[in-house]
C-alpha cells in the first residue's frame, strides 16, 4: 500500500507537473508541498480537498480510506441510513464543503474518538429535533384562533 505522499507524487507525475507548479495552484510554498510528498508534514483539511480537486481524485483515495463493504452498508444494526431513509432524503447526496471538511476531520480521529464524536453529534441532533417538534406542537393549526 502506498502512503499519502507517494500517492501525491504519483499524481503529480501523472499530470506532468513540478512541485512548484502544484504549490502555486494551492497557493503554498514549494517546500510545504515537498513535505507533503515526503511525509514530513500533512496538509490541513482544506488542502486535502483542493489536492483531490486538482488531481481529479476523491479525498478517500488521497487519504487511503478503507472502503465500505457492501455487507456493512446493508446491515441495519451498523447503519441507520437504510434504503427507505435514503429515499426519504432524496436522490441527490451532494455534500457542501463544510460537510466534506467534517468527514475528513472525522476520518483523522481514532475509533474511540469517532465513537465519542458520533455520540455527541447524534445527541445534539436529537435535542434539536425535539426542540423543533415542541415548537410545532405549541403553534395553533392554521385557521384556528388562539
């Protein structure tokens, strides 16, 4: 398996670009980009997204993320996004930049930190959902006077 830096170097060479050219596209200095390729430093989340767009690859590819197996996708116990739920969300699953950053940040966490983060965000979402529903219950139906 290749490292992040090795994948960057291979993509840069595939596109016949120099480190200087890539650095200019990213608005960073050449030495910073060179450190990404050598593994001395890692780019921030924004830069990972920009690199993926520059080289026309996914951030998953750059980060060497583990693919989701078809079995785990359909296991309701491990995936709350069942086919019915996905259908109710609509056909388009495009992510805003802020959502992409969230996912990239999440992938940098270890398993325990991911579990803790998910627990917190699910709790916050549930609380917001409850709060929203309580507001709706307090509003009189249209046409009725209060």
